[in-house]
C-alpha cells in the first residue's frame, strides 16, 4: 500500500470516527428536543442558539465531575468496561459505505474505510463483543443493581442477536453477498430491499431496539427499578463513554438499516445526476441522501422512546424467543421457496 492510499484511508477513518462522535453528541440534544416537542415543551434553549451548544456544556460537565471508584476489587475491569463499549461502537462504522466515490486530483477516493466480503459478519462480531463492555462494567461495580442491569442487558442482547441474525439470512439469500457496498449498489432509485423483505426489516428494526437497550426494551437501565442499571456506579467520562456508546450505536444502527433496506446512498435519478452534474456533485448528494435516511431512523428511535411504555422482562423474552425467532425462520423458508420457484 503506497503512502498516498494510506493517507486517504487514514483520512476517511478519521472522518468517519469524527462524524460518529459528532452525531452521538448531537443525538443527546436531539433526544431532548424531540422529547420536548412530543410533550409540548421547549427543551434546551439557553446554551447557544436553539440550545445547540448544550452537548458541549454537557461534555464539559462530565469532564469536570469528580471521578470516584466504588469499593470493588476489580478496578482494572471497572475501567476497561466503558472502554470496550466505546471502542466497539466506533469500530462498526469501518465497513459502512457512506457514498460511492469522489474524484480528486485524478484519483478515485472510495467513501468507505474498508470494503470486506464479510462486512455483515464483521458487524455482528463487533456488536457481540460490545456485550462484554456492559457485563464487565456491571459486574466490576460490586453493586447488586449494576449486576442485575448487566445480566439483563447481556441476556437481552444475546437473545435478540439470534433473531437479528436470522432476519439477515433471508436478505443475504436474496442479495447473494455480505458486502455492504454491493448490497447498496443493488438498490438503485427506489428499488429498495424493504419492498422484497418487509418481514426481515421489521424483525431487524425490533431487534435494534433491544440491542440498543432503548425503550420499550430498556430493562437494563430502567431508573424505576435499577436506579441506572449497569452504569449506576460510574461517574465523569467513564459514564460519558457508556452514554456516548449508546448514541453512537443508535447512529450506526440507523445507518445499517438505511444501507440494508433503503438503498444506502442511492437516490432516484442518481445515474442522471452522475451524467449531467458530474461524479462528485452526484455522490455528495448521495451522502446527503444517506444522512437524511439516517436522521429519519434516529427520529423514529426517539419517537418510540417517548411514546411506548416499557415491556416487562418476561414479555421481552417471550417476544424474542417465541415470536421473532420462529417468524424469522418461517421467513427464511418462504424466501428459499420463492427463490427456488420464481428465481432471484
């Protein structure tokens, strides 16, 4: 790999990480604004215009808070827990295609950190490691509420990963690839996978809520029962890492949903735009189209949080094991029969 290509890849990786952190930071502002809108309130409006500096004020507050350790014999694990959660949240963005390509100085720059043939397997592998960050943090806190939240989170995430993986199998049978770039390329215009695999999309969407520990599946950190769940004993930026990881994961989940089922960076008339407006402008519009879809999903995640009440834990497990998993298996069988008799 020559130095120029290495510099390009490094720049793309840095840009992706920076955008992920920026989206996570301003998702905290958007969460409060959406909640205020749905509850007929104003929301943050003092720090900057429309409260846009509120995330910076919150970050400064977290940095300046006193950092303390609970009475635990596992101080190293207490530190490593939020680090694992934050690292895995950022690593998943490496295989996502944010656009097609740009042509600068006669060189084609692919708008993706890395394109691997098993991108979906990579994402599932990294997400499954993220469970350890929550479990280790809750266990090392030496607090019964934290441990209960960690056990809930790990069992919930592991259970719903099964249904999520099965829902993707039907999509892979139809697309014939695990590369996110190729899946995006197969969805020009409005030819989105959601029209062909609505059941897979619905299962994947529901499982995303469970993987993110968001309402109505926020049993891992429900304040009315467990104070704060697995991060009860955390303060300062260690707690900030857990909170940022949650919002970074929400951003990545919204991106994956957009890429898998809604065409990613594709938009109607993209081929015409490439021909008449040039590659760069057409693909910049593609990036904009992708982020519009991402923001729509993020708004949906927030809307559901402030609309639907929390499930009981037995209802959560019943939905995952007795409804979503059998439904995903039936969808795989029907997809296979459809491919066999009607072609791909």
